[in-house]
């Protein structure tokens, strides 16, 4: 602001220009019947530049190049078919032999190459198809609400029809058929892989039965030395495996089901239910070491309370009450192994467990 000698204050040049601009904004706002507030209304608008000129592809101009691109896409899809068949054949022809790491490497290498070719062929074929053969138009699709009306459904049909016309899948039978073949065969190697994850024998039977049978001696884990009843003192606990386990090729798998914890209590401390009176021998009891929650090893025994503790999720089992769950997420008691002694005083199993050990599975009867 500038001040004259007579005391009258006059606006300077910047203020005049600012006032002019503000006045223009107020005038525009007044014409629009709006309040200008404190903002400046811009009168100029951005001009829509439109779409750039369309540059046709060679496949749009030369029919011979169009057919060549179509054959290239089909070749890529056929390569995908070959890759899937190769992966399945390699998986069968080069099996994995237990203990042979060379067979594992060969199987993984050939199987990986086949699956890679199968997936890569579909991916490259789809990209090449979209880049060279599908209709290439620039368009603007405005956002709008969708409703389940007849008009919406008719529009959906129109979109699918338009997609068919743009992609040419309806009239390009070579591409369509090769793509269908590639998509059908691509999951085949995965199906073979997942099928072989299951054991050859009945998995239900394998989960319901262990190595324990009538007359099988209880032996120390991990030495395999048989245990006499006189060796088990009051308050003691032994980690037990069935006799002959260490000589088996699948020892770890069998131990995961047959591991047992052996303890001796005073006979009067045991609360034995009807029908299980002969399952213990002079206060010596044997229970599965596999937790019924998620299969962790129940290995912590508290002598004073006679409780077994699972260290994974803190489930607790009371041995005096046939391994009843008294705390934690486990739902079932630990299965009991019926035991007795043979003529030499060694502890032996009367039978296998009378129920599946470990956590629940799909065929277990509750």
C-alpha cells in the first residue's frame, strides 16, 4: 500500500492487479450463482487431447503375417502340451529311489523343466496372442454402478460377445484348440505329484495300527534293550519303543506312532475303568507318547502329581485317571498300551493300542 501526503492511502500496483483478479473471480462466481469464498476460480479448462493416431500393426495390414502370428501362438501352446507330457513321463521314467540322491536330482531336474515349459508356453502364447492378433482399439470406459437387472445381464452378454470378437477365439480354431489342450494337460503333472504323496497302502489302516502286537517286548529308547518289570522302580519313567524297531527301514515312521512312556505308580493310586484291569502290571502303565492335540512328544513326567505335560501347547494328562486331559487344548486322553510280563520277567504288550494314537484324522471314530 502507498500513502499520499494528504493521508489518503492508495493501493500499489500489485494490489491493483490482485484486486482485478479477485474481482474477475467474484464476477465469474456471481455468474455461476456461487459463493467465491476465498478460492480463485479458474476460467480456463483443460482441453481433451483425444486419442493419439492409431498405428496399425503388420498383422492388421498383411494377411500372411497374421497367419504366421497365429501359427506362432499355436506353436507356443503345443510346446506347453509337450512340456506337460514330458514332465509326467519323466516323473514315471526316472523315479526317486530311497537313499539315492542322484535319482532325486535327476527327477527334480526333468520334472522342473517339463513343468516350466508347460507353464511358460501358455504364458508366452497368451501374451503373443494379445499383442499381435487381438483387436487393438483405444477406448474409455466410464465407471458406473452395477445392478442385477435385465439390462445389466444383456450388457454382460454383449461384453462377452465383444471379447470373443476382439480375441478371435471363436474363429481362430487352431489357437483355441491348442490352448484347450495346453490347459487340460498342464495340471496333469501336479495331479501325479499329489497322488504320490499318499502311501501305497491304505492310509486309514496305517494310522490306526502300530508295531505293537501280542508278545512284543518293551525296549529302551534308543538302545533297544528289553525292559524287565523289576527294572521299573516306583516313580520312574522310561521312554520305550517296540522290539525290532531299530532294524526296520522305516524306523522313524514307525516310532512316530509306537513311541510309549512307561511309568510305575502305587497300584492303589490308579483309577482303572471296567475292562482295563489287566492293562497294567503291578502299577506299571504304558501310554502313547504322541500328544492327541497335534502329535508332539509328551515327555515331561511329574512324579508327585503323576501328570504328563506336553511341552508344545501345555496339555496335561493325569496318569492316575488313565491319562485324562486336565488342562490344555488336547481333546482326548493318551491311548493306553495294554502290558504284562513274559516267562522271563520282561514287559511285553498284550496287544496293539485299542484306538488310533496321536491327533484326530478324517476316518477316526470319536
